[in-house]
């Protein structure tokens, strides 16, 4: 069986970790299609990593293996997770990076701790766990031969994504991702907007700009105009057509975004 493999990591672009990983796969005869979602996630930026993961994994065919390796040199006692569900495979350190996924889909997931007592702790010991798990999946080894079921969700390290909130006619959200074009992705999702803002007049404050309406997409926006719309991930996206809005406005990940109800 041919397995596809996706990677989201903080290994960096110009580093040996990527080639070490690919080389170890080839040594074991694992010649798979590899799609790098990103190798440039900032250390401990779980919010950005999870945005990339949640936006992309379901676009791949069944039996894809998804590796998420961010801040992965963790306490060995926490270990590494293997999750099987939706006919996909997920591998990640048990450090909170997949906690939002397990929390929202817990009843649909088979969750395991990868077990290999022969792997010693080292500066890149997570590589051995990843190769071990991928090899077993690739060779269709029964999961109970190399992983132990996790039956208690308390054994999964928690991480809570920043969520928007509404107080005194002002909704406060956060920038969670800046894309390649400098467009600004926020954590205002369409359900929050419908529940709190849909039936009101409102304004979005983005530095010295004010936005009073939503577009359907990029094609509806004239050059140099600032825009806001809900993107394909159903998250509020802001930008300036033809310009890098993040650089032009000095907006970065983690900045607050405010929507004020006017009436």
C-alpha cells in the first residue's frame, strides 16, 4: 500500500533535520510521497502549527500519515502519540499540539502512545519514534505490537487555542497566522460572527483602518482596497489587495483584532 506523508515541523528550512529524516525513511525502504506543509513553524507556536494542520489534513487522500513535530524534544514520560481515525494516521509529540483535535473528535479517535523502550533520550530522539511509527504503519504491523491504547483523555497533555470573546459591545480576537502574501488570518470563525455580530452594524479596527463590510473573496476587492472576508477555513481574513498588509501595517501573529458593535 502506498502511503502519503505530510510534515509540519519547526526543523527549519536550512537545517540537517529534514535530510536526516528523509534519509532514514529511504534506508528502511519507505519511498512515499512527501508533502511538506511547513518546516518553518516557530518554536512552541502551537497556534500557527494547529492552523496549518487543521486547514490541510482533510484535503489528503485516505491512508495519509500526518506528522506534526513542533517543540518535540519533550519529557520522554509524555511520549509520542499515534492517532488513527477518519482513515488517516496522525503522529505527534504528546505536548498539547494535537489536544484541540483530540478534544473535539475524541469519540471518533483511536489514540495510542508509541512504545519503544530501546530508544534512548538524545537531542533528536523524536526522530527514532517517528521512523519507528511510520515503519510500522507502512508495513501494516498490528498497532498493539508497537503502541499502547490511551483510554483516559487526561493522559493527553492539554493546550488551549486562543479564542475570541465578546464584552461590552466589543469582540476581541487574535491574529493566528500571516500567509505568504501578508494577509492576516484571525481566530474569528464564522460561527462566532453569526452568534454575536451578524444582526448588528459593526466595524473592524485594523491599525488606522476601519472596515464596515465583508467581501465574498479576493476577486470582489479592487486593487489597494482593504478587505475582510471569511476564507475557506471559515476564519476572518484581512488584507490589502496588492500589498503585504502585515508588513505595511506592522501586524504580527498574536496581535489583537477588535470588532465593535455600532448598533
